[in-house]
């Protein structure tokens, strides 16, 4: 068990960019690797179905990805200060994993992208932690020993990685150097934590 599941939803690509930086951090840890997965959009049209395999980008997540991972990084764009329905819909289908305790004791981190700087990054990150805590996961954040947390002029929070896309009148911005560095640091910290927990369990 040496995979970190980097699971995200992204409509316009900003959260996906953050996910790839987190995956880079995971892959920098010896013995660990990122398993990047996404979820399909939910639709109010019940007849609309998505193909099993998306046209581009990473595959859609399956429930077994949760069972097989050593840790989880969960990402969503902010939607009215909360996670997107598509990701919540996937999480609402994890009752079998909740019943079996498949995620209990595993570490988890969260990340988000917002259109505005004060439009709900922290509320989204905190609310994304709630279902993970119900699953018994252990939340891994970003410590202030990461100096960019103090100096960033864009995203990056102790609660998780974040990105300020500046949508609206501005053209959307890609992730800044600070946002990327903090996302990489979070991915690496999550992977190290998961590796140490697995090794500890094996030694016990
Ligand atoms: C329905 C909807 C609700 C949104 N709510 C917020 C919000 O509460 N705060 C905010 O700053 N941005 C909000 N946004 C903007 C997105 O969070 C932002 O564009 C984000 O960068 C999109 O990420 P993506 O490129 O991964 O899809 C909203 C966008 C949509 C479509």
C-alpha cells in the first residue's frame, strides 16, 4: 500500500493544476506514488451518462481506489463556499467504505481553488474535512515551518493547499510559485506521513 490517491473535481482546470502539484510532492517521497483520479460532473438530466473513461485527463475514481490507498488528497473548486456537488456525490457513495472502516487511520489532506481571494477557501477546506473525519481519517495540513505560508500573496493556507484563480473581469490565472510550492510541500508531507504510518503498522 504505497499509493496516495489524489482525487479531485475540476470544471475549468484550476483545481486540476493544484492536484498535479500535490501529485508531484507525493512522487518526490521515496517509495510513494500518486494515483490521480477525478470524478464525473453530476447532471440534473437523469438520462445523461458519462463514458466510463473520460475523453482526457486521469480516469474516474472507483471505490476500490479508496480501499487501496495509503492516504488521500481531496480537491474541489469552491462552490458557494463549499465543495462542488460532483465530489460530494462521489463521497456520498462511500457508505460501504465507512461501514468497513477502509479509510480509518489513514492520513488525508484537502485543496481548493476559488475565483475570489476571500470567497471561501478556508470554509471549503474545513467543510471538506468533515466527511473525511467521519471516515476516521487523520487530517494533515501545512505547517508554518513552510515559510511561503507567511509570505504568499495568493493562495496557501494551514488548512490545505489553495489557489486564487481571479475569475471575473480578469483572465483566470494559473497557480503562482507560492501556491505550487505549498501544494508540493503538502503532497510530500502527506506521503511521508502515510509511509511512516504503514511502516509503523508493519513493525507492530
Ligand atoms: C456555481 C459556482 C459557484 C462558485 N462559488 C464560488 C465561491 O463561493 N467563491 C469563490 O471565490 N469562487 C466561486 N466560484 C468560482 C470557482 O471556485 C473558481 O472559478 C475556481 O477556480 C474553479 O476551479 P476549476 O478551474 O478547477 O473548475 C464558483 C463557481 C461556480 C461555477
